[in-house]
């Protein structure tokens, strides 16, 4: 895929920092490139709602190859699993999410677009003319508000969203924001979700820091961030195509996993076009999709077991890197049948060890042959000497 680099502002003038991200090519066989519009994080008071993108990424995103989605989705596509998106809302009219979004309490209106973008990373189905797909393209989405209509989050909204998601039966709860306050109520909401077997996934760093939160000479905050720091939450940080985080990204606080989060491509709140964005919140969205894959493939596992599987099968690094295929293919237990929704011809278990009988027999025959050879060699050395002495002992 070819890239043209352009400095894109990830938010309005009230958001820091300004980030350079690569735009996505129009297609692998297209000599030209298409610049995708940047995804806003929040909107200023006078900014209009995010509209439809007029650009479409026809090729696959770099993150899809990095996560090994082609192989992982042969094992699981997230069918039967509900992922809650606690964010700016999710538009149910986006073609790649059509028929799979249930919005509660007005969350079907997404003025900012961040929640819809994240939902696309989690569960967008491939559309004709586009190579972009979500991690779990058959998962269901339940949308809940964690922000106001401008994208400003609050601990109260996020906590209520987490609790409501758990009450609605969501198996995975994605939270799209990292908050510096609200420890008590957000930790309580996470515990409430855990009691109902819902796995909460959240960013371990904010995507950007509002200018008003930084005074002259102030350094970037280092956390902790909530709900990511709460016990039981899968806290995620981002990396980009180079394998590194953006240099000007806010510091992460004790992340459990890292996942693709820079130069991410997904849908906007209207139409079938695409946006581009970066941040730990987008890495958390992909991780929530991976959790949906595992929960669909292993419905008998608890939320804690799914979290542990994602962690133990992650690629070793300073912060372990999400590997959905390993989380599925290295899963212990019995092999599912085609009738249970497991694809024929795909085995997620290691083959049974071969019968040791033939091997043991071969070793025995080889050992006997070696003994014969040694005996013949010994006789060849002893017989001539014996004949020369007429078979008398030495010295006689």
C-alpha cells in the first residue's frame, strides 16, 4: 500500500497535540493516493457535527494484517456476542454496521463520530469496493453514551454506561475515553460489570489532552486513568505501523496490552466513506473486537478467562502485543465441530501425538543391529590372536 504523509489535526483547536499520520491509499493497484479526512476527538461549541466522508479506502488497513485477521476470522467472527460501546454514540445507518446496532438513551445520534469509528474497528463488515473490516464483523453492538453531544466525557456518564451495558447482557464493554477523575464510581461500575461476567476494555492513555488542562510549562499527565486502572479492566495502549507509539502521544499508565492504534481507518457517522485517526482509544476498540472473537469461540469461558487468554497469548514485548489468532488457535480444550459453528478444515488445536509403537519397534531393531555389528567387530579382533596362541592364555 502506498502512503502520502500529511499533518492531520486529530481534534479541533481546543485539543492537543497535532499529529502527523499517513493517509490510506485508494487501492493496491491504484498509482494515486486518497487522503482520508481526520477523525475528530471532540467538537468545539460552534463546530458542526461530523458529516459523511467522501473518500473510501479500497485496500486493507495495515492493522488488519498486523492482527492476522484473515486467519483469525476463519476460526471466529464474533457471531452471537454483544459488544457495548460507551462513547459518543453509534450511528445505526452506517452500511457496514447495518442491522447490528442497538442504541439506548439517544445513543443513535453520534455528532462527533468517535463512537461510530470505534464500533467500525470492532465490528464493521466488509463492504463492496472496500477492504476495511472490523475485528469481529459478526458481533452485535449496543451503543451507550459516555459523553455529551460535543464528545466531552464524564465519570457519571461512563459509569452509568458500563452498568447499563452489563444489565443489557453485553459480554464485552468498550469504553472510549481515559478519565483522570472518577476513581470510586468507575471502579464500582467495573466491579458491577464483572459480577455480570462482562469484560471491560479501556484505553490506558488519553488520545489527546485538552489545552485548558495544561498550564504554561505543564507536562503531560501520566495517570492513572479511569476506568483503565480499575481492577479487572483490560487496559490498552496503541502502537503504529512502525511498531512504536507516536512521540507526542500522552504517556500511558500501566497498560496490560498494546494494539494497533495509529493511522487507523474506519467508518464515520454517515455514509460508507472512511476516516483516519490515532490514539489508545482506537487500540482498545480493536482489543474489544478480539475479546468478542474469543467469547464467540469459547462461550463457556468467563470474562476473566477471556482476558487471561488474550494476555497469555500476546506477542512478547515491553507491553505485550495483541494477537487474536494466537488467542484462538492456542486455546486449550476440546475442538469444536462444524455443527457448533466452527469452520470445517480449520483446527485450533495442536495435532495429537503419533502412535509411539512403530517408533519403539524401529529403535529396538536398530539397537539389535548395532549390537550385532559390535559383536562381529570384537570377534574379528579376537579370533586371529586366539589362533596365533593356539587359544592359550597370555604368558603360556
